[in-house]
């Protein structure tokens, strides 16, 4: 069984990002996943792609949320993916 991967695009000083990360980490006890945090400020391409959208959350490469992140939406998606692993 492989583990889900949550890719979290963020930027330093982003309060929405801080809140979103805390919500994602709260799910760690309930669902197996690896969190890959990527600072978009380190890449012009990522800044151009996600600059106005951060935080952006991908689950196994599929975008599942951006801006104001809803913990319950992510939980539901993790549950679906975990059942299908």
C-alpha cells in the first residue's frame, strides 16, 4: 500500500498558509500521508502559477484546494483516496 502525498504550496509570511498547514497536520493522526511543503518564492515559475492562489493543496498531484482551505474537504478527499489505495 502506498501512502498519499499532500503537496502544499506556500510562502513565508502567509497567514492563510499557516492556518492551512495547521489544519492539514491535524489530519495526520487520522490518515497516512506525506506532506511535501514547497515555498513558491524559490521559483519564478511557481510564483507565477500560484502567487495569487496560495495556499494551494494537491493530493497525489490533483489540486484539491486553494486560498481558504477547508479541513473537512481535505479530510473527505483523504478518506476517499485511502479507501482506494
